[in-house]
């Protein structure tokens, strides 16, 4: 197994692809665009979640205050 791996790697490294050193592979434009779009969508989702939680807690606080005001006193 070790010898087979060695032979495969030796063949790959000594092929034409590595003739002038490490090959340069640029990331394609669509991949960069997709990554940027995914990051923007993720940030928007996080911001919308924060907004939803803030609105929920604000409404819950208002509902508790309203319930306390309308609750009859026990005298």
C-alpha cells in the first residue's frame, strides 16, 4: 500500500503539470460571486433574526405591562 501510494504521488509530481513549479489555479468568477452572495445572505438572515427577537421581546414586555394594568386589584 505504501509503495503504491509512493508511485502514484511520484508520477503526479513529476508530470507536466508540475514542470514549472506549483501550478496556479485561479478561482473562477462564478465561485467568487457565489461565495460573496452566500455571505451577504447569511448576514441578512442573522440581522433579520436579531430584528425578530427584538420585536418579540418588545411585544412580550408590552403585553406583560398591559396585563398588569388591566388586572383587577385584590382588595
